[in-house]
């Protein structure tokens, strides 16, 4: 079972240079735009009008919550075992409620992204895998998120199903293998900028990740189980929110263990209820482009829904 997803990863890495374009030498660029909607909100493809950059885009497909979803579940648990177990249990409770057409893949972020379970609808298999996954090691979210997005993009390009990535993490910025603490370079220099901006290194890392993730299409969602109020971790948590939002997803930080079940429930519900709108536009130069959607419900009334509004096109 692990081999097939490993091959998808290989294909994603090899094809990463053209992830936002239709296969082959065509004059068409395709974008898969995630749209976040509540359970009681619905729309059809003929209710969507789109503009990409300054060009009217054609809506060629719409994947709704009634259709298949591949949920890439990435666990990044290296801290307090009690908190991690609470997160696992809340996650298992939600998995039991997922629609049958949800296929779940389980991955672990520690020591490089590792596939634990290929996409499956076998809930007992996923339950067993989550329960047996160890807690410990180094934080792995920022080291693995680009690879996870590459896998998700490969799945999106090969099928019409919806794909989403969900990180469940308790990551602490000082627990990464890379030192993000921005140590003081010159202790005798009161003007050393590393004294004034200890969060500069993690902000730089997040900025680079954000640029790379805007070249992908799969939405990323994050539930962080542990809030930390120090300056460095505040910058880190704000960075995670930025990464998730830029991909069309969302991030929630739990300020206490009591908030964990509701946070996981709300984010999972958002993932399950999200739409994926496929747009076609004439091929454009590689550059950031804005996407503007006007969405109307079946009754013609405008729907104010959150969606991903910026993509970075790639060179062919």
C-alpha cells in the first residue's frame, strides 16, 4: 500500500514544474480553486463567474461536497503525550462521522514525510494506524509541507476529486532540527539586529514556504494543539496561519486542551464541505495572478464565500 503513494510523490516531484497547467503543450492553463462553504450553502457550476488576472476564465468543472474527497492527514506530534492523545481521540471521533466517499491517507511528518497508510475508506485501518503512531521526535511541519503539497497537486492533476491536506500538530519552533532562534551574532554590539528581531529566521522560512506553496493548488489546513505565547512561537503560529490561508485553507490554534475537539471538528467540517472549481484560461506568463469569483446560489442570490484568490503561475 505504501508503494503507490510513494510513486505519486515521485511523479509530483518530477512534474512539479508544470503543476498548474493542462498536460501537454496546450495553450490552456488550468487552476483548481478551493471554495470554503458551510454545510447549508450550495451552488452549481453555472452559478460561477471567474476572472483570472484581467482575463475571463471558463468554468470547466465543479467538485462539490457530494463527490469524492482525498484527505491527506499529516500528524506532526512531538510534544506532550497527553495533549497528543487528546488530539488523536478527537480526530478519531470525527473520522467516524466522515462521509463514505472520503478517502483518508495517513502520513507522519517526523524525520521526513513518511506514508503510513495510502488513501483508503477502511476506517478501522486508519483508526489502528493513528492509535499506533508514536509521539516524539523533532517538529516536522515546515520541513514536510512542500512535499505534502506536491503529493496533493499530483493527485489533483490526475483526477477530478477534491484533495485537501490536514496537519494535526503540536510543533514548537525550537524543536526543529534547524535553529530558528536567531542567536545573537555579536554579543558586544548593542545594535546587533538579531537582538531586536529574534523571530527573523522563522519569518524568512515562512516567507519562502509561502512563495513556493502559492505555486501549488491543494488547500492546506492546520490544527495546532498547543498555544505558546512567547515572541518566537507567536511569529511561528502567525506564519502557519499565513501559509494555510494562502493555499485556500485555514489554521486554528487551540489555546487550551479543552478547545481541541471543537477545533478539529470545525476544520474537518470545513474540509468536507469545500468545493473545488476548475478554471481554464489562455496560457499566461509565469507570474502571480489574482482570481476573482462571483458565486450565485441556485436561486441566483450572491454567495459571499471564502476562496483562494492568488496563484503563482509557473514556467512551462
